[in-house]
């Protein structure tokens, strides 16, 4: 009975919060996702449902909202027997999330997913809204040029919803009014529920509305983000990977699946309008997190994943990364669809966490400041935030280097701008001018290189390599075998392995050049023991999944430190758990070792 709270599960949840608190770990609460529930008319009393997920229902159905509110009331106000404090007063609760992966503006809002008897409730609200706007439904139809929908029933004051595809493709007045109503209705729900958990229940922490994508990023995406702006911070989800085809490919890896290995580091040259989950837009100055992110298997090029999150997350000022998903309190023995507890991902957390959490890569000032007028978004003019754009064409030749170009409306953002610095977008009633820094000195498409405005991160997407040049973070990730010798300020990398990640960071907050203790981290590729494939249709077909243990390809090559005391620094190889394994000599020449992911370099 979903109307009742499972007290046994509630006890486990609050015990978990208490256990995390003892370890100094914050917990975020996300209690509603339509895929966690199925409704049936006969069993649950919601007319029209036939064992279906309740997409969009929460946004408009009073009875369903009452059940949802009771979940929050019970969860936040019941005293925690393990701490004596209800979760509404618990400082270890970082935030609550109102809705996971649902939106009026995603494909799941349609008459197949939301049964007509339930959609009728929202159709009546739409009709009332149109009467307030136009005086009558007849007037609305006149403004719409007589355009009707099979679900229109003026006698019942119901107005049907055109399909989302029609909204962002046809964009006539009926489409515009539909998009405006849905965005405002969704925003009103978020406002109502934020007041409920904060004012009525007394919750003292942060609230985030949702995290989902839309059916069209250009026209519907900004409207969805605007509806979320009533929360304390913004959130998103994002996944990236090569092609993966199979009956269960969305959530599992199976024998018979077709897939392709693909690195994001060469994506810009293949798709100029590319989009990656680490590309973070800061809306209206709100903090920004990504509460689900992964470079999903099967794909042998995953070592870049945590490095890109750490470096470009720090550069863009992203406020938090949640790697999806943990699979228990242990290292994974085999690869799964969302594996992160593996050598190439979590195995890189030591250096990557230091880069991100300690700011070893500088955060950049905004290089793009977009201004969007709310009325223009309701008119479905949109903001194509990921469309390709040649900013050189906007820059007058007589402007000095670094000058700012101003234009009345932001028409597009170069995807590579996200790897130069921070990108900000303000959605307001008034709109405003947009400011685009001259990016030509940082983006060189002829050489296929983009440099950060800080000068600390360089992406050579022609060769598929990202290099770090910061005083406290140096290294390279990608197809290092193509690069030969990589000269960084304090380290030289020579790796002949086709694909690898090498990071060098201090363990004492001093610059690498003077640090007393430095961590060197080297990771390549991983696969299941016994994994087998055969070529098919330009991809790879899985013929055997294999099993444990996970196999890690050995890195081949060497490193050398360029600091004056390199020959006097001791090098120690560490085992996979970080314990000393053996001494190797000095930092002037460090040969990479079989089975070794970590080294320390220590001043005598």
C-alpha cells in the first residue's frame, strides 16, 4: 500500500543517516521517482491506470500529492531513534530533492503515459488558465486560428495538450500557450512543495526541485530550468558513452549486445555540436550540481571520466558530483552498466578528489554571460546553449584581444566555451544583453586545441589528450601513445600505452616543485577476465561476459620530475590499497611498474 509508510524501511533509512553522520558524510534525500511505483485502477483507485508508472501525476493530482506530502511528513518529523533528532533538524542532511527525473516537458508527458481520466484534471486547469488570459476559451481558439485538439471540450472547459514534438517544431500560438502553462504549472508545484517542507514541516536545509532533461534542449530546456529556479540550487543528470545496443542495454550488459568503444576526448572533431555531462551552465547565479554522472560501460575508454569531472568541474565552479552508482561497500568484481567501484574510476579518486575538492585547478570567471527574456522563452524562441558557434565571426577585427562582444540576445554558445571557463545564463522578465568573451585566443579549431582561460588545462581534441599545467596538479589523460614526450612544468611524461591517465598532485598542499610528498597516479583500461567479442556491423558483439577478477592493462613508459632535487627524492610503489610495496629509486627517472597504480615521491 503506497499510501502507507513502510516503518521497517524508514528505520533502515534513519539508521543509515546516523551511520553516515558518524563518518562525516552528508546525506541527500530523494524519495520520489515515477519508476519506483506502478498504479492500477483496480488496486489503487486511480482511474485509467493499468499497472503504469505515474509520470507527471504528482505535478497536478491533489490526492496523489497528499500521499506524497505524508511521506515527507513522516520522514522529516519522526524522531530518529539513533540520534534523537528528527531529520528536519539534522545538520547531516545536505538537501532534499522533490522529484527525480520527471517533467511536463519530457517525452513521458503524453496521453499514453497519463491516462485520459487523470489528464482531464489538468485539461480543466489549462482551460481556466486560458480563460484568465483571453477572457474565454472561444477567444483563445480565435487567437489560435481555430486550431483544435481531439481532447478539447469547451462545454466542460477542458483543453487538450498538443504533443511535445508539435510544441517545439510548430511553435504556433497554441504551442506557445501550452508550453507557458506547463512551465508555470510545474514551477508552482515546486514553489508549493518547497513551502510545505520548509514552512509547514520545519525542514531547515536546502531544497532542490528536480534534475531532468526535456524533449527539446533549445526551446523546452530553458523553460524546465526556469521552473526549477525556485529551489536553493540547480541539479542535472548526465551520462556518456559509445553506442550500446541490446534488449537490456539501458541498464545491463548482456551476451549478444553490440557496442563500440568511444572516447569523449575526440568528440569535438567528430560532432561540432557535441554535449558532455561535465558542461555546466550556471543559471541565475544558483549553485549547480550533477547528482548522477557516468561514462557507462561497455567502453574501454573510461579513465578520462573522473579526470574530466575533477578538472573541468573545478574550472567551471561546479558545486558537486555524484558518481552513479555505488554497488555496495566493496570493489566490484566485474563490470556492470553503471560501474564506478573499479580501478579506472574509483581507483582514480585519490588524485582526482584532491584536484577538485582542494581547488588544485583554479575556478574561472564567466567567459559567457547569457541573458534570456522569459517572454521569449514562452514564445519558444529558446536558447540553443549547445549549438556550434564561430565566435570569431562576432568579434570585430579592430577590438583588442580579450575585449567583450555585446549583442542584444544570446543566439548560441560554442560548446568549447565550457572548456575555456564558466558559462552563465540568467533568465529574467527583462532579459538583458549577453556578454561573450573573445574566445579566439583560447579556441584554435585549425589546431583542434582549446585552452582554459586560467592556462592550467589544455584539451587537444585532435589527438584526444587533456593535459594539466597547474602548480599543484599536472598530468595527462587520453591517447598518450600518440603524444610521445609530454613536457609539463615540473614533470615529463613518456607513456607508450595507447590510452592512459597520469596525474601528479601534492599530498601537503605545496606546489609540486617544492612538495615534500607527492602522489603519482597511473591508470589505463579494465575489463572482465574472460571478456570476449567479435566484430559485427562496425561494432563489437559480446560473446562472453567473463567474470572476476577485473583485469587492468599495465601502463608502459616512464616519468621524470624536473625539480632541482629530483635525484634526492625517494620513489615508492604502492599496492592497490595504497600501502608501500617497494622502493624504486629516485624521481629523476620513474619506470612505470606492472600492476602498480600509485607511487609516492618524497623528499629525503
